[in-house]
C-alpha cells in the first residue's frame, strides 16, 4: 500500500507539506517552502506532492490513499463561527467570519484536487491533533507512552493528551482553544516586540538575559491535569500591567535586548511556561507511572522547556517530533492508514527525508553558473582543515532535512572555539540579532564529556548545560546561562557529518562544530544546489562544499 500524507488547511494554515509512505515505512517528506522558496509557505503543496511521487517513481493514480492532517473544511468553518460568537477570536461577526469563509473556500482542498487532477484511489481526513500524534507513535520504542500535543489551535483543540498502548491511542484529556499554551507563548512573543507564531525562539534566546521579575501566574497555570490560559487578557495584547508597572509592546524587535523590562518579561514568560508544562506533564507521568513521552505541536519546539522536562522528570524516553509544527502532520497522516491494516512498523525516526543530488547533478549546476570548483576525494578532511583556519563553510550533502533544524546536510558550519565566531557568522551570513545563540553539533561518543546531563540529542530539540571542561573551550555555542542546544551526531545515521566533526577533532582537539541552518534571514533552508550557490554568493560564506565539490569565491 502507498499513502501520501498532506498538511494543508486553506486560508489560515502554515508550513504546507507532503510525505509518502510505502508498506508501513516513511520514505520521503518535504515542506512546500523548500521548493517554492517562500518561508512557511501555506499554499497547496503541489510541488511537495510531486516530489513525493518523483522519489518513488510513481504516478498519483498509484497512490492508494491521500490523507490530510486536518478535518474537512466545513468542520473548521463551523468551529471558527462558534469561536467568533463567543468572542474568543476577538473578531467582529459577521464580516471577519465571511472573509474567513471566502479565504477557506477559495483555497479549499476539493478545488485543488480537481485543478491539479489529483486522482488517488481514496481521499481521507484526520483529526488534526491525531495526525500530530501519529507523527510520534511509530517512533516511540516503549509499548506504553504518554503523548502530548500542544499547539496554538487545531480545529477547536489546543492541547491533547493521549495514552499510547502498542499502536492504539486513548484520549486522556483535550483542552480547547482559546485555553491555549501556544496562544500564551505567541502573545508573549508579540509583547517582546517579535512576530507571533513565527519568532517564538527569540523569546527563548532572550530569556536568559533577564530576571524572573514578573509574576504571570494570573495568565497561565496548571492544576489537576489541565491548564488555564487567560486569553481575555492575552489575545492581541499591546500592554500588560505587571508589578505596578505598565509594560508596552515595543514598536520594533530591535528594542528587546536593550530594554530591562522586556528582557525580564521574556525570562518570566519562559519561566511560567516551564512551570506550567512541568506540572501538567508530571500529573500524567505520576498518575500512569510512565517515563516514556512523545510530543508534537508547535509548542514542542520550546527546546529550553523540553530540556527542563527531561531533567526534572528523569524521563527514560522523550521523543519530540523534530517537525513539531504542522508540517509534521503530513508524516502522521501518511502513516496512520498502515495501523488500520496492521502493517505499521516501529522504527527509529530518520530526519533526512528530503531531496538528494548526485555529484553529476551538482556539477551541472556549477557549470551552468560558470563557477570555479575542485573535486575533492576526502572532502571531510579538507573541510575540517578550513574550519580549523576559522573559515565559515556551507555544507550541502545527502538528503535535505525535514523540519526546521539543519542537522548537517544543509548547514552552515564554523569553528566554535572563539567567541568572535558567533558575531562573525551573525554579521556576514545570518544578518540576525547578535545576541541569539548558535547550536553545536558534536560526536555522540563525546556527549558525556561536553554535556552535563544528556547523552543523546539527535534532533537539536533539547537544551542542556555545558560541562565545566568545555565551558571555556567552545564559547561560540554556549549561551549566557551556560546552556547549549546540542545535536549529537551518530556515525550510523550521518557518517559524512560525523567524519567532518571527527577530522576537526583530530586537528583541534574539539569534537564540536558550530552548526546553523543554511539560509539567509527570512528565507527557508536551502534545498537545491542552485539555492546553495545563490546563498553562498549573497552572503559572507568563505567556502561552499556540495557533495565532493569545493567552491571558493574569486579573490
Ligand atoms: Fe498543529
């Protein structure tokens, strides 16, 4: 059986994507943004669907089931109308609702299916949180686990807790919008002057610069396996009265790092989220005596809170779907039908699910642009020696990563040994806020020497503290509070990236490189070799490695 899973909802969606599974195994997945070059693209993922078909070398007619990670249009619209009436969306009815309806109908699924002549044998729709949950289920080792889906809003749901037994799921709790942890964090992101539902990680990065000055317990709390978010105060908030002060939302995102109140607000917002999610999750882990957890939904990308949960609850298994936002529902949607016909398999999640290009295909692109290049046999050794000389390199290898993190196949890699490297990469490549931290990739074998607690973190989705030994050695990847967001690189999963770090280790004594996604500010991560070439020549990158080819800029 062949299935295609899709994340697409029409008007208000984001991160459209498609995934293909064959006989119970996930084969390929890609977000539409990587192909259209529009970040978080919400359009119908026709390019992603075509890429899935191309990967398997099949036609759409051969697909047995096309599964959407959202219910049908009428359910979404009916819920939105209800939320409008209750004031939860703070939009005036009927004008906003009508606009919303027009936006949905003009971009509805049936319309695209017809216009693109997509004729799979069957089309089905899943509950949104159920699709998120199935992006986790086959990748958990334990028979019994708790799964937490936490996002802004599905149809009406914002948090769902499932008990997983084998491949069966039982809903333990469902909390509806606007009582939403995603809404809380998004509005706090906005209050710090950043873009909500987009720049949440900036709050996480800013938090350690502030203090826990503000008591936000009237805005967010958790009791007896539930949580409450004060949406009446928070929705589209412009100012907050806290500790006898009125905090105004800054006009621009550049204010944050120089404003003590905003830094304290970021710290307090993160602190209160961490306390709430800890109490909420702990309630269930205690009740069911389960130490295996799965998580998905956009709030699952809060790596600082994830690290805190891992340490405080001493979890034995904690799998957070790396594509935690809605793009990941394509995976869940593609895999769920195999449970129904008893052919689903338990497997380790493999994040390199996208496109790959051969050396010949890369050469064709380099020739097209009339570039000077060299073919290097031992490309890892060559790149490591350039990193040791503090060159910043573009590293384009193997299959594209699925999800927001670059994990060594579409990465900008540099030397973490001097603090100035962080500023250099920020200035010449990323053009982003100088205070935001970069993450390390390290040899898995060295994790216990470099990190304080975590032995494995393959997807860069948990923070940990740096060990005393390494605190001074890798300043470019350690944040002001001594934390880092590591990727432990496993030889058996990504040999070429492991070799690069190992060669760097041999030269410098550091089993760690600095890794950031291969894109400029505001753009999606590169996918095609021509995206990489374009980014290389419009940034301050020193050297580009694509497969075995090395490209330099002319002096
Ligand atoms: Fe979602």
